[in-house]
C-alpha cells in the first residue's frame, strides 16, 4: 500500500494471512507494482525493495545497493536469474533474483525518467527512455542498439515485441511500430486524445 506495507489475503474469504511493513516508518510516495515468481513476492523500491516468501511473508533479501528517486508505475520484470526494476529520476536496475545483489544499472539518455516496464526476448531487453528506444544486453546492460525519435515515450505501457516488430505507445502521437532489428519505423497509428 501507499505506506509501504505488503499483505497476503486468502483468495476466497479475504482473510489476512500475513502483513509485512517494508518502509521502516518512512512514507513513500507510492510503491512500484509487485511481482511473483517461484513462490517469492518481490515488492517495494529503493531501500525497501524486498523479496518475501509468498507463504509466510518472511524476508528473503532486502536491497542494499541503491536508493533515491521515486517509485514508478511500471511493473517489475523477472527472468529465471534476474529481476528488472527501476526508480523514476534514478535508473533502470538489474538485480540477481535469488540474492538481490545489484548486477548493473543504466540511467543515460532518458532511461532514468522511465515509467514503463521492460520487454525481454532471449538475451535482449527492449525499453524506452524519454524519446529514445534502447536494446540492451540482459546480462551486462550494455547498449546494443538505440535510436532517438520525435515521440514522447513517457508512458506506463511496456513495449510489445512480435516476431519482427517492436510496438510502442507514445504519450503524444499514438502507437508506433519499429523494425525489431534496425529500429526503423514501420508505421504510426494516431489515436484519439487520452482522457487524462
């Protein structure tokens, strides 16, 4: 919740199973969306980014490698070995999923202002900054390809990757599709104005 507490409820009755205070008394602005993988619940950001046992709520690990920025609405992305999250005004972070240890972080070219999650295909991560599209190496964070556009990618939608295309939402010019390999634009569909 907005105070930094995590809860597990019984699905059928809503009865509280466990509750865990993560923020140690400090009040976060809001909490990044959590994720579940192999019996572990990952939640929070910054110094209270935590892995909890899904059944008991017991802490498995807590982030000690970074703090600062603001929680972001984009969801965490989990692979077998890594967990990708971020903080607005700070960086995109890759952590070891089992230990919580920071593997790498990236914050250049607008990546620190991200609101969206990341898409992963094989060893490549697809992610947007303010007006730049990046393809990063999953293990090292090295930039494999990037391209700047006249689009504002400050949106919460995670990129969608198809066989040949990368499909992205923008906040000002609808939806754009790029060639997955070259990042050349294939089409742009202009939507109506957002309600908000």
